[in-house]
């Protein structure tokens, strides 16, 4: 391997081939600090040509590589295994914004650009890049594309796949495919872009992208509604869509237990209601007309929801600070979970119409199998994505409860499949859910996926052990 590492150093320079445990440490542990792999080296190219040269070297020496962006993923997709034979290909130095075209409403960026920087660059041109995630200050757009990330604005703007018009990719053979075309219509054969988006680096290395931009909304209004049940939340969703149409840009469901958890860990955050309620929905409206227009739509819809007993109460933010405070309640749920202790996480999706039935059916199944377990259920109800996490019963240690992870997963995932859902909504499969995918995907689907993998990556060097 010395010849291989010498070849890598010749490509990127001595200082960008990290091979000591101390230098590699931050690249080898997953975001949740539950798994640490080993690597032969961490390679840090600064250009697409260097990425291509490194991939060619990996192919020549039969060295497997793991592409890595901000390493904020939750399914072990961007860390190496424990063999010590793989290299991590960090794209953090590919971080340029290549071009902003406000007329075409596009931005061309390197894959290593931090998501928040892309948002800010779009805003500087009077535009909006709507992808928004809790990790936006550290995740990179290449990773967002590789996992087809979702976030809080999917209801109006779609997943990352819908926000990308073109890609630049280094193939497993070290060739560069330049598909950086800012076209909304390009019907010239197989859509290679969609092949690489969501592939988690198993088919090629995304090095650049053309992203869609949108006009900045004239106003954004936030409200928090209290409800008796998830079924009422679905009724509210339909009502809000009827009254507000495409102006409805956020619709987040949170259980009472979620907000109780936040209040216990972050007592400084707002407490919008004097009394507790079983469920809450965080709403956001974005208007292209005016604040007055947005407020009018929201007040009309909230009034109708109260009259029809769809909601029990509601508060509407009257300032940016109040809006930020309401969103912090939602955004602090994962942080509160982490402070309270470890739990078994599930990122699932369901047909929107089946969500209330799923919640009603699955909770009793879990309680029967694991009496007293706590359900931390929240998520993007408008697009069918729930974060359905299971915390230990009182008096049971985290470590003892985590020994039941496979059994808990089976209860949750069997229920998900019975309601026509998916075991991964926006986090991907990685290594963490690989065996679950094999359990729930049909043989036909798996065989097609394996055929694509074998055709594009016959040496099997691209992020092996992930997805398949």
C-alpha cells in the first residue's frame, strides 16, 4: 500500500493524505458517536481532476473508497468499516460556489459546499434555496444529494432530488461526467442525474451540482396549533391546503411527549400554551405577495379550524423572534433526546392518509412487547415523514434497552410495511439499515439494484457495504 499512498500524495500533496490515527479520528466516527471505523488514509482533494486521479489510483490498486461530505449522516453511510483497508475521500476542500444565475434561477456549486453557505449565497442574489436541515451549518450539498435529503420544506419544494437540475460525477473508473446543465427540460435518454442522487456514493462520487433557486418570499408567518390527536392533524392539513394552497410551506407534527422532553431539557424556550395538549402542529406560510396576504390566509384558516373543532387552540407568531422561538421547539427535539439519553431511532415514511392509523396501531404493539417504553414521535406530516423514536421505560438503562434494537425495529418496520410505507424517508440506508433493506425489499427490486451496481462499479470499490 505504500506505492498507493505515494501515488495519492503525488496527486494531492503530502499534507492532504492523512494517515495517522490522530489526523484521521474526526473522519472515522459517525455523527451519533456510536460507531468508529478504521481507514488506510483520509484523502482530501481540492479539485474534480484530483478526485478523478484518486479514484483511478483506487481502481488500479483495488482500494475501496468512502466518499464523505460533512459526515452528518445517521445511517453509517459516510464512515469506513473496521478493516482498515478502505480510504475516506473527503470532499471538504471542494467548496466553491462556481456560478449564480438569477435569471435562470440556478446556482452551480462544488459538492463540498456547506448547505448554509449555499442558502446565504442565494439570499445575496435575492433568491431562495429552500433545502433546510438541522445540520445545515455543517452538512454539505454533495451529502444532501447522495442521500436525497428532505428537511422541513419538502411539502412545498420537494426533496433534494427536486432541487437539482444537473450533476458532475466522477465514475468508478475515474472518468468525469459533466452533466452540469441548468435545464428544466432535457429529454435525451436515461436520466443519469437521478441515478446518482440517493445512491449514497455507491455508484460514483458527486463533485458538483446545478441547483434550483426560487424567488424569496415576501413574508413568512409561523403558527403553533394544539390538537386532540394525529387524526385531527390530518384534518388540519387538508383544511390548510384548501385555504392556503402552495403558500403552506411547513407542517410539522409533534406529540406532547416531544414538547415535554424539550421543556425539561431546555426550560428557557417558549411555552406557548398554559395547558398541555396531546398533539401539536407547527405551521408555516410563505407568501409571494405580502405579509398582510399571509396573515389573512392564516387567520382565515385558523378560524375555520377552530369553528370546526379541528384544533383546540393556536398561537400565531407576531415577530421574527416569536417565529424563531416556535421553530426552536421543533428543532430542539433531537437535541433534547440526546440529552435525555439514547433511544432507538426510525426515519420512516407513510402515505399521509395512513399516518394517524399507523400511530394508533404501532404504539400498543410496542407497549405490549416493551412495557412502559416512551414514543418520541414527530416529523414532517405534510410529506408523510415521521421520526418515530423509541426511548427506554423508566428505570431501564439506555444500554440495556438498546440490546432490544432488532426486536424494536421489527415491530416498527413490520407496521410501516403493513401501512404501505418505507423504512427510510430521508436519511438513506447506509450500513445501518442494509440488512433491513434486504428483509423488506422485493427480490426483483434488489436484483435490479445489484445489476446497476455491478454494471457501473464492477470492481466494487465505491462505498462497499452500503445499501447492498
